[in-house]
C-alpha cells in the first residue's frame, strides 16, 4: 500500500528545474500582447487581468439585478463570436430559451421588452436575423439542467472539454447549485465551500478559466454609496479564498429607480477586488439596460490594443 501511495505522490510532483524550463518556453513564445489569457472584449478589464487565465477561478459577484448574467453572456458572446473560442454556460437560474433571447437582444442591441412582446418591424427582423446568423455559427453551449451538483457539473464539463475543446466555462450561479447529498447535515457554509473547492479544482483540472457567478449578502444595501466589498460574499469566506480573481459589480442607477430628480448615467463599476497574480482596480462599463448589454466606453485604440 505504501509503495502504491508513494508512486501516486511521485506522479504529481514536478521538479522546479522542469517548471522553470516550461516557464521560459512560455516566455519565449509570448508575443508581447497585453492579453495572454482568454479575452473578454472589455479592454480595460483585459488590460488589468491580461485576460482570463487558464486554470483560474474568476468570481463575478453582486446584489440581484446588477447584471451578473448579462456580463457573463456578453463575455461568452465575445469569446465565441469574435475569437471563435468554444464556451460552456451552466445556467441554474434561467432556461436555455431565456438565455437564447438574451444573447439575441444583446448581439442585435434590440429592446428586450419589444422582443418578448413580438413587437417587431420588418427592418427589425433583418437586424435580428443578422445577429442570429452570427450567434448560430458561434460555439456557445448552454446547459440548464435542474438540481445540478458539483460532481455532475464537473462530469459534464469534462465531457464537453473532450468533445468540443471548451476554452471557458461559466456557472450561473453558485448559490443555486444543489448540495452533494440531501441527507448530510452540513451547514450552508460547508455546502458552498464544497462547491467552491470543486469549481476551483475543475479550473485546474481542465486548465480552463471557470467564471463563477455569486450573490452578495445585503451589506451594500445598508452602506453609504452601496458599493460592494469582498466581505459581502454570501454564505462562505471559502469563495473569497478559492477565487483567483474576484469581480464585484455596482450600478448606482439601480438604487435610484423611480426618483424623478435623478438622471441615470448608465455607468457600471466593475471592481476587481482581488487578483492573485496582478493588481486590483475599478473600471467603468456602460450598461445598455434596454438590450441587457455592457459596452466599453471607448474604442480599443484608446487603450492601446
């Protein structure tokens, strides 16, 4: 037994010499680009993070209605449509049909309310069909399985990685995942910690960025300015510990809905509150609420890409 265990340990241990050789090979193959990982299409975010890195868990967290799902869909759209990267989205909150409408509205910049009502002019049909043509060719895969636990999610992700070479995985959202066993007496904090560890392990196993959406507790509601903090991550400090990158979303417009004297500015603060291998900062994106889409405030040339 000891010999078997020793062999297993040895199989996973790599000398620093080999690791440094691999590091220098990667450096020699680098082209000097600011983005070394998977680009999101948001230039300031990509400049700050160098893209979403393989093997890392990226947590995107906010209070409800701040745009977590919209940001994930917009990132997935850019990766698949513009870069041709296969992406996999696990949706535990919305059906695949609802997400398809989201993608269509965002891609076409079309009013989501009008689309749901079927209030579409002939000119708009052409616009929607052009957007649909782009999306149909894009390698975007959506799984909206109910009661998905971490073991089933990891098994599905492995199969999709093997069959479609998935290059980014999204999970929407963490707190809706099913616990491993209904019969266990684990606390909710323990359950969330287990899910978080499993998603982190999945990123490392598949050498793929895993973007995990998460809810925040009510801390921002009672705070002046309403800006979220990492300590607001709901139900478990394990999320903060496991994540390589933590992104918090804040839209001040949301807190002033219905106020006649308030003029919405459409600004969303994307707060990179943690980055294990890089700096933290806050960037600003424009939120187009009608079509549920985030946009850069300026063209990529402004940022030197």
